[in-house]
C-alpha cells in the first residue's frame, strides 16, 4: 500500500500531448462538431483532418486524456438502438463501445461499426461488461401488469428514460420483452431503477441479470471482445478474483481489463452488509490497489472506471459533479493505470474537469458517456424505428443525428 502516498504527478504520463494528428483549435475541428463535416457523404475518400476521420488510436487517446467510450448499457438489449448508436458514435470518433455481454447485442454493434467504417471511421474497441456480484447495472425491472389498477396514472412509465414501460401498461407489441408476463420491455430496460420508487403500490421489483460463472469463458470466446469491464464493489475482492479467473480462462487476448467501481455502489453494498468499510475515497483506493494486484497477476493492463452517480447523465447537468469529485479524491491515492470518468457524465463534465488543479486534470484519461448519449438520440431513434428502418439509413435524419453524437464526443477528442 505504499503507493497510496505516491505523488499524483509521478503516476501521470501524457508524453504524446500536443503532438497528435488532430489539429487542435483548427477550423476543421470546430466544424466537425457542427454541420460542415459530412463524412456520410464523402466516405473513405474524404481527406479532411477532422475528428471523425482522424481519431487517435485508443491507447494514444488514453495517454493524452482524450479517450471516449460509449456505454451501451450492461443490461441493455435494445438491438435496433444499439446498432444505430454503435454506428453514430463510432463515426463521431469514440475509442470504445461498452456493451452487454450478449451475442445479439454484440452482433448489432458490429453491424453499426461496419456501417461507420464504410463512412471512413476507425474501428473502436469492443468491450463487454460483467459484474462480480449484484449490481444495479446488471438488473432489470419487472412487474405483473394485471395487478395495476386501471386508474393508475402510471408514473412508472413517465420516469423510464428507456421507454421500457409502454402505455397503456401491458400493450407489448412486436419486439416486446422476452420476459413474458412483465409490464416492462425487458430488452430496453437497462436497470436504472427510476421506476422502482415511482410505483405507489410497490409492484415493481428488480431482477438480477448477471451472467452465471460457467458461461463466462465460452461466451467471451464467442464474442471475442477487445476488452472486458468488471464491475466490482468494496468488500468483494474474492468475488472479483473469481470473475477475473473466469475471464482469463477464456484465453481471449484483451487489450485492457477495465475495473468499474464507485462510492455510491459502496454505500449500497454496505447497506446490504457486504462491506465492512466506510465508503470513503481512501477505502475505495485501497480496494483499487487490491484489484490492481489481482489484475497485474494475470498480465492484463488495467483501466480504472470511477463511477460517480451511476446511470444518471441524462438527469441534469448536476450529475456530472459526482464523477469529477470522485476523481479528485481518488486520483492521488489510486494505483497505476488510466483513470476514466463515468456515472452521471454529460456535457458539463469537461468544463468541471478543466476547473481542477492541473495535476488532477492530467490524471483524467478520458470519459464514458452512457444514458446521456442514448437519451440525446432517442427521438431520432424512435422516428427511424417508426419508419421500420435504421436511423443509419435515414438520409434526412442522419446529419442531425451525427451532429448530436459529435457535439457530445468532439470536445473530449480535441481536449488540450
Ligand atoms: S425506469 Fe430504468 S429500471 Fe425501470 S424499466 Fe425503465 S430502464 Fe428499466
Ligand atoms: S406505477 Fe405501479 S401500479 Fe401504476 S402502472 Fe406502474 S407498476 Fe402499475
């Protein structure tokens, strides 16, 4: 644990800063977040040095603090949306797509990536998420709609950001949830939990959506991801080691092993009697050092995801503070490896990072966008689905969709 006292500046290396292919501050970059760059028209022949056509490779982006990951959702199985999001955010220049460990989800994402590559985009890493135990990211809501009073004003449906609870309740049409008898479209639900307290009758329950241990290795062989993310909590070092062993037994070569952890999940774990530790940044850092030893033992390279306020980036600007505060508290104590923000991240995250002490700013390897990235495109996704096609194939909607994706991602790609 000697590393707990390591000076922040000793563990932060950004040797490539200022020497990249992207021309910071150039008119092309400004245009890339707006309407002047049209890669879907120009295709591979376009040679303009814009963000969409010159993404840093993933490791360079981590080293420069410009890494951007799209979180599709660890339990999100909305295949139509995943395909469109994968295509649009790949075209926008993200370095990684973080998805549910599910064959159909990964196949949908690969179709979206192939579309983006045809437009001249670089192929992002494909990461799948697993957990070493109970975790809100790996759950789905469920309720029996026959128990709902007809007079209920359905607050559950109003609060659901994924439109996973149809109105009228029980009106599950084509593509409805595979969990028959549920009032929730299981494929769309990504476990945010907002509907749980919304029901005045307490009818909504959460159901675990975690992968059984004996399925991990075979599934990874089938999916062949570039990276795996393990969600963990304080007090779960043993469970983490077991999950990590299952991942390694697959033999799939991984570029990074991401570890996702935060203080909010620590509070939940403590409430469940799982963790004996107070949920402090120091306690989290100690656990990260434990995970560091475990990951290093496997020969994998870690990537630390600091999960501020999970699955809340679409709620409002204020949610961005949690992840940045967590970074500021944990970075001086954290083990070696890139630190990436997540949980409540949105377009307020970068301005908050830019207010930090310079050493802390340099500690930020990048960001992951989840619910905000999905919510911003949701109206266009629904419009395309209403026409029975992909958003990627709608020439009248595509320019706006692409601009929305690049508006969120672009400032991080061009970060100083
Ligand atoms: S509110 Fe969240 S947990 Fe509830 S159904 Fe919608 S996505 Fe699932
Ligand atoms: S709020 Fe509760 S009772 Fe009302 S529709 Fe939703 S699940 Fe049913």
